């Protein structure tokens, strides 16, 4: 069975177009790149572009996820069947709710205290790294 990570976008980006996995510069994207190297599928949940494959080249942007935008992405169908995939999601609630709609049994990478550091620790544990 395949493994797929859905990961939220972040504010720290390159200033030019690049493959989505390279565009975002937050530390969690280094972990996502390691999972790609281990054969995982990686999909970015972009506030601007919606669900984006890691290899897709996209332009840089400055847009934050809002409840309205999350609802818009929820209304779009994901083209790939993920029912036979172990799905994991890393990101804030507005991002995670999109993936929960697609897969109610998705593994949410959240920490016990629900803070950013705890979320990152949960993600790092999945990849075998130390936070």
C-alpha cells in the first residue's frame, strides 16, 4: 500500500517559480523531501493553488488560508483515488479539514499540545527524525 503526505503550504517561499516541494522553505519541507526519497507521494495543500503535486512547478505567491478558501478547496474533487493509500496530513486545522473530507481515517500529524512545535515533533517522529 502506498503512503501519501498532504502538507500545508507556508509563508517562507523562494522568490521565483519552482517545483512545489522546493518552493516552500520551512523546515517541515525538508522532512517531506526525505519522504519523497523513500517513495512516498507528497501533495501540498496550497492556499492559492489548492492540492498540488510535489513536482508541479508553481509561482511564488503571498496568500494565507482562510475559512472561505478552505471551503473552496473542499468543493473541488481530488482527481486521484486515495482509498487504497495510507494518508497523513500535516498542517493547521483549515488544511487538515480538507483532507479529512477526502479520507475520514487520515492520520493527522498533530502534537499533544496542538502547538506548532508539537505538530513538527509528530511529523518528525513519522520520518524517524528528531525534532
